[in-house]
């Protein structure tokens, strides 16, 4: 049950990150200042990915074996969010550009994680 929720929400988190990333880049290139919609979509994207990694860790704790490559990409997503937090002051300079690139990067990590499910190094 939890594994099917993890799988379905994984694709949802990827789509949310992708759409939010493209929208953030549009904000940057159209020179629109970040508004509530921008901040909400970024927040939803980050929370959805972190929840996904958390669900994956719960499943792993229940002896579900997703493969080491799948787990690697989940850990890299967490590291990405950590680095964004560390460099949050720099993100305030050009938030739409930096968030757009970061969200598209996390989307790519999610796609790679799903495509390598069950595989090990």
C-alpha cells in the first residue's frame, strides 16, 4: 500500500517540480518579481520531494529493497535541498533563476531515481 503511494506521489512530485521550475524560469526571463504564487509553488515542490524521500526511508525501514541507485538519487535530492538552505542568501539575489534551475535539477533526479528502481551499483 505505502509503496504504491510512494510510486504515485513520486510522479506527482516530479511533475510539480518540473512545472514550478519552468514557471520560475519564466518569472526570471519575464522579469516578474516573485509573488505568492511563485513562493507557494516552490514550497509545494520542495515539500513534495522531501515527503517522497521520507516515504522512501520509511519503506526502507520496513525491509523494502528499492535498489542502491534508487536510494542514491533520493539522498542526492536531500543534499540538494540542504545546499539550497545553506546558500539561501545567494538565492535571494535572483530567486526565480536559481529556484527554477534547482527545481528542474530535482525533477531530473526524481526521473533518474524512478528509472533506476531495483538496480544496484
